[in-house]
C-alpha cells in the first residue's frame, strides 16, 4: 500500500492511537493520513484517488446522520473507496444505514484493536489485480452567459483527442440552450437528461448507446435542450456521480460543460475533476465572479492546483481589462489566455467543426493546443 492509502476521519486521540497501533503491527503506520472532518476527507481524496482502492475509516459519532448522508455522496464519487465506519454505538438501524451508503464494515471503537487487523486482511485480499479504464474528468464553469465556455469545451476536447489519440466525451449540462449540439450539428433522441433520470443501473453500455457521435473518438451526451425526448425534463443531479463513473469506463477524457449548476453540484463536480476550468472574459463582472467562484471552491476543499482560470477572447487593445489586471483582481499567478479571433471562431461555428478542421494553422487553434498541453503537463506532474 502506498502512503495515504488509509484515510482516518476522527478528532479523537484515543481512536487515532488505536488505529495506528493496528497499522504499526502490519508495518503500515506511514500509510495513514488523519483527516479531522469529512471536508478534509474530500480534499485528500481529490488529491490521491484515481481509480485507486483507498481505505477510509470514518468516526461518525460527532453527527451520525449527517456524516452518513455525506458519505453516501463520497462513495458514489469514489466507487473504489473501501469504507469502514467507526462508532461507539452499535445498533441494527445504524449498521443498516452505514451499509446503505456503501460501508464495507461497521466497527465499534472498543473493538478496533481486536478486530481491525482481520478487517484489513479481508479487504486487502479483495484488492483487484487489474483495473479497468478510468478516464479523466475536466469540469468547465463559465463566469457568464456568452463567455465562450462551450467553444472552449469543444475545441479542448478535440485537441486532447488529437494529441493522445484517445476517446473524448462532452457532457452538456446546459438545460436552456444545448449549444454543443448546435455548434457540432448533432441531433439525437436522448441525452444526459435521459441518463440522469434513469431509475435502474447506469453503466458504460447505457452511456455509449445514448451518446451522439460527432466523429470517431468524439461523442457528446446532449443537453435536455437538444435531445428530442428530453426537452423540458429536470436534471436529477443525484445520479450525476454514478453517471460520470460510468463515463470514465468508456472514455479517456470527459469534459463537463456546466453552466448555471447549483453550488452543491458544482462542489461535487469539482471534487471528482482532475482539473476545473473557470472560463471568463476580461470584464469587471466576469473577473469579480471568477474570484468569488475560486474562493468558494477552495473553501469547499478543492486544491488550488486543480483550478485553472482561463481568459477567453483576449485582445491586445480595447475596452477589456489586461491579463495582468485580471490576475491581480482574481488573486492568481496564472490566467491562461485564449486570444480573440472573431473571423476564425465564426468560420468554425458556421461550418459546425472545431478549429483544427477549419483553421488548422491559426493562432487561435494553437492557443487550444497549448491549453491541452498545459492540462496534460499538470496531470503528468502529479499536481492533479
């Protein structure tokens, strides 16, 4: 087991000591990472989990119902997480609730030193010898309507596809416009609304059969505004974690275009994303919103290195703010630029094709290539 494989959520010194005693007997003392709260656990998982089978031990005594409710979201986001619930109280109702949220074991605290070793032995024996495809999720949050986030999603997805010759998927959560479908000239009967509204299981076969294909290796889960049978449906965000996990089994990159989603959904998306792109134009309004959005995500435990603010339609001259002004106002060291090239962008939209197909040698297209390279470097350097 690698370091941080064992995550312990508790604020009790006695519980920490009991768990460490068992881990020391297995020469795993250095593998434990103590998290004081569920929020700390989210942060640690976002740093370390990537299809890897972490073990999390959760002391729920501080607020059992609330903590078990939070754990239900975490187990959906991290299906490879092995969850052990710790509590002083042991009753049928609480054990059942723990099992319902995905716990593998329920341990009384006074039995940790006597029973935890056997529980770990059982879990480690189940460690899979091979892993399935586990794609990378990138979330894209616009700071305003019309800032170009969908254009960013489409061209970034295409550049990643071309750069690494792997499958990409755009998940369009825009319930109002369905811009991705309009841009790429796609039509379909079902889309993301159909998936999220499903009562039964959600798996990779359902994702692949529902997604609309733009070209080989480039698919889209259409928004409810674009899918014929989904128009007017409300998105059941409770199924979003399971949907994204199924997407990861079929696609190497999943780009989630997420305008106007509720803050709780934004937090869940950011938690499972290897990179979160904040798309803005250099206007006072967008810059202010970007600053507040980044502060919100950091406050919710999202590491700063997983947040990439992106300035779209940057001009050398004009009424907009300068890059340097935007960086200072937002409080970041880097604001990734995408230049303004109206002629090339309009040609791309009018032809329903990414820039790589209609303006292959343009500087605008090179900006997207650099963006794709920057994201791949961040991930290869381990910062995400």
